[in-house]
């Protein structure tokens, strides 16, 4: 092997000097180095990851394939960033590996430069004392360098993993006002310190800050600098205002903080009450928010004044802040819904949802509207996670077929809800119906989404459910269940009753006739069966099942929904 080494040294020294001198390497090490060369995996020429050989020895096969099989970095919106940032463990060492985003050319290289500059500036900053005398320290994550996979033409940055919760996680969990105030006071100290250093942190967000707390010292580790600009002088007041009113910073904290918390933390650079909503001057914000400009464009408003921009932003802030549902007490984060809609479906759907939220808030249906969209988005993201997990387990390409079916459902729902805002009675009916099926989980969204005419069924279905108070299961069948409902159609129902008797059947028929008159809609009791009779008939007559293809259960006081669903699924 000795006679090969001089030739390899000469060849590789000109092509890949990072591989080093092979003179003292063993045969196995030389083989691994040659494998590395053949893999077309190299350190980044400007920001080299110097331990690339050690990394390569521990990764089987192709690096990009290895990266794709790792789990995404956890976080509130980690599914949205699916496939870009991974938490990777190699021989008990944890790394954060970030993949170049091909849809954002130039961002990767800019971030690598910024990481090094920010680290140099922060390293010169002494520890800071907060109002209570507690010491806090700023650090950037330990950036190890970058590599290039020439086979797939992707770049990856590698950062040492830092244990600890993100500031986002702490603010989501912490409810005590004093503890939240302390965290947000530290946020202001971070903002002021970076501003003094001339760092315009365009990526400032609670998810980009890792917190390491100890008795005497709290260290805040900062990361993500792809939208950051660095100046030789401290930031001006105008720059601070633009940062606070831009697409990150206050906007990101606004996803999980109250308005009073935002103003106390970032004032005087962010204070919506002080904005002039009458000004006829041109917009002074250097980077107007895209979602606001999209709304102006949609309504053909070309001359946008400072006043109209400020007024619209004030209105939008009110539909972006955290919200607790008055009935269920569940907490929602509307901004995250918009963020996901924008990412998954694009800016036009984001505009529709923003205007939908504004309309719903104006007419006191905001919590219900959020709940409806949040329910479907959760279903969509759960399917993405399942598909991703299957892909990792089977080591196969990601298959989005199942998630895309839900995706289409969400797109159609948003379109129908937007159309419903043209008539307040229609909107109220639509939201009431969707809230009803969301809370009971007995009707499929498909009933409304596939046919807007089904909006007319809302009050009728609710009336049927509320009218029959006995423990009954009521199924909707016929044309309505197949999404062929017309205004002139009857409502055909099946009633399942464990206590079935002839006298009860007569009473139910009479009740149906009375209810028909009340709701001005014919109701026909087509079948009155015990559950066992229902399943027997379903086995004998497949066409019977075809009538209830969508499995629409209006009322299920006997918890037969699971049995019915299972039977319909296995039989159809």
C-alpha cells in the first residue's frame, strides 16, 4: 500500500486538500478517505466543517438519504418546516443539521456569514444584569461548519446541539404573570443588546432562542440568522421600529403573548395605540407586511396611505393574538393557523383566512371559526406525521397521497367559508353547522364541503338531533347522504333503538311529522330498527349500505358510531 500513498497525496492535495496527508493513515482509514472522495461529500469551501471524515465514518451510505431519514427538530411549527432542520444523533453526539432551502436562493450563504459575524460580536459582550440583579448571558449556538453533497447539489450547516427548552416552549407553559414578565424583560435586554451591537436580527423569534437556566446565570443561545443584517454602528430608532413592525420579531412573539405584554416589552418601537390612522402620507415602514399588501391588492387599493396601513394592521393584530374559546376553554393561536395556511396553501389562501377571521370577529363567531380550521389543520398535520414516520421506518420516499386528500378538503372549506361571508345569515348558518359537527364529531365535513347547498341543512339537522331526546341513533340516508341534496329533497332518516316497540315506532313517526311542520322540511322515517337488525340488513343487502355511504350520524346516544363506521368500511 505504501507505493500508492505518494500518488494519492499528490492527486488529492490539488483536488481535496481537506483530506490531509495520508502518510500516517492505516489501510482502513485510507479506504474510508477514498470512499469519502467518491461520495462527493465535501466541506464548504468558505465555512468548512473540519470533522467531515469522522462524520462520514459514522454515516452509512448517502448523506442526503441519511439526512432525510432523521427526525425534524421539535417545535410548535416543526411540521411546517418538514425536512429542512433535523436533530441528528451520531455516536451519542447530538447535532442540528440545516438543509439549504432551494426556494430561498442566497439565504444559506448569507446565514453562514452572519453566524460567524454574530458570534464574534456577541463574544465581546459582557454578562448583563436584569432589574432583579440576575445575570444573563448571550451566546450563539456553536456553529461547526458546513458541507456540500455534490451528488444531490445540497448544502448543509452543522451546529452543535444545545440542550434546553426554547423561549417559545417556556412562554407556552408559563402562566404566572411575574415569571412571564421576567422572561419578556430578558427579551427586551436581548433586543437592546443586539441593537447596540448593530445586529438587525431579522429572525428574532422565541423559537430561535434556547434557554439554559441556572441559579446564578441564565444563558440565552441565539440561532437562525438568514434574514439578519449587521452594521458597524448601533441601530437607529427608525431601524428598531422597522424591525418591530416587520414580519418577524413582535409578530412572532405575538403568536404566544398578549398585546399588553408586547407593548410593554417593545415600546416605544411597537405601540399600536400611538399609530396615526388618519395620516395621508406614504407608508413609512421599510418592509410592509406581505399579508397586508395582499389584502389591499385584492380590493384594488393602489394608493395606500400610512393611515390606512396602520388601521388595517391594528385590525389584523386583533385576529392574530392568542385566544381562549369561551365554551371549551381551549387555547388557540390564530397566528400559527395563518402561518400554516400560508405555508401549505400560499398567500391567497392566507388572505382569505385573514379576512375570514376579521369578518368572524366582527360578528362574534371568531372562536368557532378558529376551532373549525384548527381541527382540520390538526388532521392534516397528523397525517403528514404518520406519512413521514412510515417513510422513515420503511426507508421509502415520502408519500403525500393521504395528506393531499385532507389538503383538498381544507382548500374547499376555506373557499366555501369565504363565499358565505357575502351573506351574514348564510355565514351564521355555515359556522353553526360546522361547529355542531366539530363538537359532536358525528358528521363528516364532506357533507358541507362537497356541496355548498348542504348549508341549508344546518338548522334542520340540529333540530332533528335536539327533538329526539330518547337514547336513539339517527342516521341520515338517501340523496342527502350522497351529497345530492336539493332544497326540495326530503330528509330521510334511519332510527336505531335498543328498546324498539310498535308503540314507540308510532310515536316516532308522529314526532317526525310534527317536526316536519316546524322546520318546514319533510322528514321521512324510512327504517326503524334495532342495531342488530341494522347490521343484519347491511350484510344481506349491499345496496342498503350505498344509501348511507358517507356514514352521517346525526345522533348517537348509544355509542354505535364506531361499530357502524367499522362495518361500513369493511363492507364497502
